[in-house]
C-alpha cells in the first residue's frame, strides 16, 4: 500500500475577499479534501491559538462521513501547526494591506 501524507493549502474565497480565511486539507486516502474557514470583520484578525478548532471541524466532518481511515492516518499535530502558520501569515498580510506596521 502506498501512503500519501495529508497536504494543507491556504484557500482563497471565491470572490477574492481579503477578509475570508480558509484552509483546504488534502487527505491521504481516497483523493478526498476537506475545507474550513470564516469571514472576519474588516478590523478583526484570526487568533492563531484557535488553529485546533479548525482541525476539529475537519475531524468532525470526517467522522460524520464515516471516514475513520483519514482520521487515523492524518498527523493532526502537523495539521494544527500548519493552520496556525497560515493564520499568522494571513494576519500579517492583512495588516500589510491596511498599512499597520509591527504587530505579529
């Protein structure tokens, strides 16, 4: 059996709204992908400490689908770390667009 690791990607909104944050997780089995995200207010930023909540939404969706193989074979600690990194980068890019300097 060939093992393909899960891959995480930053998702853009369909209308390129800069206040929408989302991620797509390409799963190791069955060519499946799951996504989650949210729209933030113009002056709101994402708390990177909430990265685990995004992963939990994906796990819940997989469990509802009965997809135990992808739940079992995905490295969720790495997924959470990847989501957190995307959140930090997204916040930085949003601050740059707004001309805010300094804060991480």
